[in-house]
C-alpha cells in the first residue's frame, strides 16, 4: 500500500532523485512530480524513472500533493518558503533536505499558516552532484535529522518520520541550532579544508604539474569538487558557526607551527595518533564493512 | 633477462613490498631480500611472495646486493645512511623511496665513498599502510622523482632509472629542495589538513556520534589514518616548508573569515569555483578513467 499518493520534489538532484527513486522502487508512492528550473535535467530524471512527471511551476506542482520535499540548495528553498505558498490551495505538508537548518526554519515561519513545515536533513552523499548519481538506497542505514519546533504538529512530524524511515534511514530529532553547530564541524569546516587544500596547492600545479599529486590529494580534494551553488548557500547560512570553527583552526595551526618549529617529535607523533584514533572511532561500524578505508 | 641479481629492500611496507612484487612478477630480479625490524611482518611478506628471503641485519643483507632500496620511514633511513655502511664490503648502489629528500641527501653524504647513492621518491599510494596492500603495478603510470646531485655518477643514476622505468613509472629528475617544496604543497600540507579536520571535529564526535559524519568526512580524513611514524618523520624533515605553507593557510583562513563575516556570496562562490577548477585540472588525465571522482 502506498505511503503517499502524490509527492512533489523541488530540486531533482542527488537527494531529490534518490528520494523519488527510493519511494518508487519500494512502491510507497503513486506519483512523484519533479519540480525544477531546467526542463532538460527534469526530463533526464524522468527518463531514468526517478520521477513520474515534471513541472517548472512549483505552485502548480504542489497543488494536491500530500507531501512537498524541498531538495534544492538553501537559497532557492528559502526563497520559496518566504513566498509563503499562499497561492497553493489546501493544506500542504512541506519538508526539506537542506544541509543547514536555522535559516530554513526562519524562512518557514513565513509560510501561510494553512501549511505545515518540518525541517529535515538526510546525512548522505554530500560529494556527488546531480540526479545521475541518484540511488534508491542512498539513505539506508544513514541518519536523517528532523528539527521540529514548538509550532510543528505531532501529525506532521510523524508523517515526515515515515518518509525517511521507509527509505531505510534512522531518524533523530534535534534543535536546528544544535544541528547547524554539529554539521559545521562534521561537514562544513571539512569542506572548507578541502577547498583550502586546493587553493594552497595551486602554485605546485602550475610549477610541477598533476603528476605530483598522489591519491591522498585526490581524497582530500574530493569535497572541493562539489556544487559551488550548494556550498555557497551552506556557508552563507551557517557562517557564524563556520567563523567559530575557523578560530579553532587558527589555534590548531598555531599549535602545530610551534611544534614543528621546535622539532618536537613526540608532540607531532601524539597529534597524529590522536587524529588517527578519532578517525578509527568514526569508522568502527561504518556501512560497507571493515575493508573500507 | 634479469635486470638485477640481488635486490635488498630495507622496509617491506606498501612501497618496499610493491617494488619486490613488481620486480618478481616481471622476472626482473633473481632474488629480493627483505630487511626490517620485525620478523613477523617480513615473514608475512615472504608468505605473500613479495620477497624471497628475510633478514633483520641490514649489513648482512646488503652484502652482495647489486641494488639496495631504502623504503622505511625517513628516520631509520637517515640513521642507516649516517652509519656509513662502512662494514659492508664492495661497492653498493643505494637508493631510497622517502617522501622528503633534503634530509636523506644530507645523510647520504656520510656514506662510505665506495658506495653510491641516488635519492628517489615514487609518488604513489600514500594513504595505505603495510605490505598487505602491496601491488606490483603501484608505480605504473605514476611519477618517480630522482634527485641526483653533483656527486651522483651517470651510471648509478641510469641504473636507478632502470628500476623505476621497469616498474612502469615515469622518471623525472629534480633538485631535492625543489622536490620538498612541491611535495609540501601537494602532500604534506594536505596531510596536515586531514589531521586538522579530525582534531577539530572531535567535539562533534563526542556530542553527536559518528552518524553525523558523512562520506565527505570519510574522504577528507583518510590521510589522517596513515602511519604516524612515517608522517612524523616527513613533518620533521620538511618542517621549514610546512611552516611556510601554514602561513599560506593562515592567510586563506583570514580571507575566508572576512568573506564569511560580511556574507559575500560572490566571493564565496568565486573561491569555491576556483578550488573546483584546480581539482578538475588535476584529474583531467587521471589513471583509472573519467568515471573516477
């Protein structure tokens, strides 16, 4: 039996496409409508069977949907929420998949009060772009954070929980500000470090060419290949936390600079061991098994 | 026909094991002797066919070798070179595979003048550890840097060139100080950024658990899982360059902090695009094809 009759997905990229295909492959939805700005990419997603129909008009596509998922970058999601969706009749249940939550929740306050909003963020697949990488199992064994507030109804929250649980995700609830603080450390600062690795190494690319970049550089720079539109919006809407984390980074740089200048082998060794231990604790029960590094 | 009769490999980890198996699989050597500090790991490498015989005594193992490859971390390699190898009879041809070259070349100046030394660094596989990951094709289509000096004979240089070329590597010659400058940007600073990502994120691991770390964090932290012994030595022996690169990092942090604080979307976007462009230039002709990201 279908969980949803008609789901409208605004932004059919990796996340939107994976939700569409995940719902369709599991027989959980009668129809998925993909909404976006470019008909070519929507048609490509339809051709791959990720969505059933396409629309360039959010208000028209959302009409009659029993769930609206906003899976675009933060800025267009905020813009859409700030429009209030007052032109869409009925009572919409709206959720999102944005990587920062405080700005999205603030914008959701502008929604016409007929509609309900539940903030969400599936923690999955940040370095890939586009619906070509969509995977119906992208969310399996991953965590999805929901950020209910005092104005969130229990029914709306339960319905959005059902969505992510049906896709195999473990759902946790969290204050939106706590979410943004944590994700700054686990995702947004790491992304910026990847960008710094690229920007700092540019002179070596000019001078020596790409043969001097090994597989380690390929790993550390992978995040920097992500969508600049998605990440610009994340950085802008989580900038207070990111600035705070840059202060932590400056402190680390200062400590390591001092350790290096005095050639303190024991301190270098201790820092490297600590970092490796943190990573091993992260990977202990990683999906994909022990062989993954 | 064999290229070498007897090759002694000091340090049978990823690099030493890959050279051993690469020479043996191609029929380029009559015997590979593995030399190290722990007989268990040497025996494991012999059991996998990477080497033919094992020794815990460098002087005994090097006797009669027509090539000695030092593939241990920098500190034990420097220590061995500083011993002069005066107790080993005959005229050894010694080369190394260390990731920094200035310190190794300085130590090689202490070698008994009967012996010849050619500094080398195959740029391959830095994030894996141990001979279990050895691959006879590890060096194929990769660059190996050789760092001849005024005291390097043309014959010795040609012989070490033959080694790496036979394993499929492209060989380039470079001043050791230029090598260390470039590798600081392409490998050593990126490694430290990976360490910083782990150290900065530790509070989030405590507070929220590993479910909040996505695949992007797994990529950026992979380098930090490397051997602390190998990397301690690299950092210590390339610390002047690394300190210089930390100054570049501080400048980048300061620029981005200012851009974030004033919410400059255009500048954020430009920086992200620039980093992505640098990465795409690196990967344009990457081994493994266009699908690799």
